[in-house]
């Protein structure tokens, strides 16, 4: 196997492994384990950015930014928010079985879309390569899983983790939609939401102290 084939195989392996960490982050009932799953996904994403940097050298800067914001700061915020608290997730609206089925359906749908209609999504010639199609399918699935977590999870901390997954999906899609453009890295750095995550977790900590719960279904009590 030549070097280019090995490089493509590495990118596809990292991309598909991100799906495992996404499902784990959404479905694990211990919030600390979900945070660990997110940390693993962040490491995989940095690896992907470094792999794609062979095609677009400006992605090295994005990888360095992701290492600081996604691998170091965001997990630290999550673990800090969970320190001294019960990390058992509140019972979600939808259980594991239906969630796994939804994840599989999303993956199959996005793979079909990106491999049959990728020219409409990413019209550049470079984006037609299989590694970018696979990565775009994975990015779309990660985004959808993050949105799914935000909409169906009652625990506010798990909702924040879903937001982080959603953001990772956006970042990965940028790499596949415009793989050769230097501006891709600039857009990626500009869309970091680490400050938003910090502020959300800070507010969640205040809600926990005031109400003794992080159940988003009970947040309507804040009106009083």
C-alpha cells in the first residue's frame, strides 16, 4: 500500500471512529464518562486536522487552536462543573435503543447523500475525493447527534456536551466542503464556542445551587 493510500485510510479511520465517541458521549449515563468520550473525540479531531494539513497547510494553526480549546479547555470546564456533584444523568426523553437506531439511520442517510449528491454540497473538484465524502458524512452525523442530544436530553450538562458535538460537526464539514482554501482554517478558529461553553456551565452551576437540579424541564421555575 502506497503512502497516499495509507494517508487516506488513516483519515477514514479517524473519521469513522469519531462516530463511536459521538454515540458514547450522547448515550453514557455518567456525565464524567460522557465528558471523557468528548475528550477522546476532540483528540481524534485534532488528529484529523493534522492529517488534512498535508493538503491544506493552514490547518496546522487550526489543529493547534483545537488542541487548546477542545482538548484542554472545554473538557476542563466540563470536569470542573461536575466536581463534587452527582454525575448521573437525568433520565432522557428517549432511551438507548431508539437512540442507537436513530444514530444508525442518520449515518446511512448522510453516507448516501454525500456519496450520491456531493457535487451539490461541495462543488470543488478536491471535495469529490472519497476521504472528503466520508468525512462530510461523518461530520453531518456528528452534527445531527449533537442536535439530537440538545433536543432530547433533560440534563443541562449533557445538553452542553451535545452543543460541543454539534460544533465539532460544523468544523469537520468545513474541512470537507472547502479542503484546499486557507480561509477554511480561519472560519474554523472563528467559530470556536469555548467561551459560550464556559458561560453555559457557569449558569448551570448557579441553577444547581439554587434549585438542586440541572433538569432543563424545570427551568420554567426561573420565571418565579
